[in-house]
C-alpha cells in the first residue's frame, strides 16, 4: 500500500508541468468560446437600389427623377423646350416610378429643366441640354436628375465685416456615369464697363476637391463681373448655368450690375471631347459597283 502511494506521488511530480499546460489550454479555449458568443453580430448594410431601366421610347426624351438613395420622386415637374426657344416649353410630371417622357419631338438640341421642390437641392444641376434624333426608330435621349433633401442651416451669429461681392459655384465633368465634381480647375473673375468687353482680371481661384469655387471681391463693384472657366487639358467646356447671371457662352457667365451680395450656383459643366457612351453603330463600308464589260 505504501509502495503504491509512493509510485503515485512520483508520477504526479514527473508529469506536473504537462498537467498544468493541459489545464491552461482548456481554460483558454473556454474563454475564447465565451467571448465569441458574447460578441454582437455585425449586420450587413443593404445595397443601394440599382438605377432603373427606362421603358422603350423613340423620337424624344425620357428620364427619371431620383433621390440620393436612387428611390423615385413622383409628382415632380419637368420642362422641355427647343434650345433658344423657351416659348415652346412643354411640361410634364413624374409618375410613381419617378419616370418622365417627352415624345414625339422634333430633331435638334433640347433643354430639359427640373423644377425643384421646396427643401431639396440638386446633385448635380437641374438643367441639361440633350440632342434629340428622330426617325428609323431612334431611341430617346436619356436624362437622370438626382436630388437630395437640403440640410437645415443652423442660425449663425452675424458679425459685420467689410462689404464684398461673392461669386460662387461648382465645376462638374459630364461622364457616362453622370456628373462628377472636378478639382483644381482655374477660374478668372473679370471686370468690365460694357457687357461685351473684358477689361481686366480682378481675381483667379481654383476649385476644391468638391468642385466648389468662391470669389471674394471686396472692391467697389464694376458695372459687370464675368466668370470664365479654363478647362484643364483633356476637357472642354460643355454647358453653363446660372440662377442670377447671364450665360454668355459655355465657359462664360456675366453678372449684370453686381452689388455687395452673394451670387450662388454659377455652374460649369466640362466633358471629354471624345466622350462616347454606349455601343457605337459601325458605319457601313460602301461596296464598289463593278464596271460592266461591253459584249461585242
């Protein structure tokens, strides 16, 4: 009996480290399992809805008005008129899917304008010019307007400062996927005494990462200010819009009789001159007519 007890103590002393290591390993496994069960399950955010596919349409213009989540905005007013002839304006409203359509139309350039609802701002502008082709089943030109609800501006404490004129806006690039802001684009503010003249540059600025630019002009306003964009290499001016100014050209907006005020939403749209979206239809190669051989 004493010999058996002595053998047992000898065995425990010999294998004490191995037993301790096994016990520690078992305890670590238990702790890991407890922590894993206690950790919250991370939910996967739902994917944004895909852009809608327009129904078949020919000889006109079709499109959608969506919010920032690509959900339809119904009951919104959309206008269209031939470029240079706003008196021929047509009006329609979006349906429950945010869809609108103008068809049939005459061929040429048409201006499409979305009338924003109160409390909404565009991403990007609410006016575009598209080319309409007709005949031989020509597909409708497609226009997508994207809107987002405006964030309420907190009431700020007004601190008087020196009087100044502020000219602000954005520069976008038209791509096959929509409008994207363009950074580091140069713009010049000119002054003039006559509407069709450019007397001198008063300030030069560049757009920030969001395509935004701002001219702060504390000098006495001239009869006219002009904003002119300089497209970077590889891009050309395509369109300009302004709420309070006059669009002189696609790269030129004029402010008549400016005061010490803020003139917002002076927007320029650039594009790659070689931009082509979709699949181009190859031009057929004419087959030469063989010269007939005279039979004697």
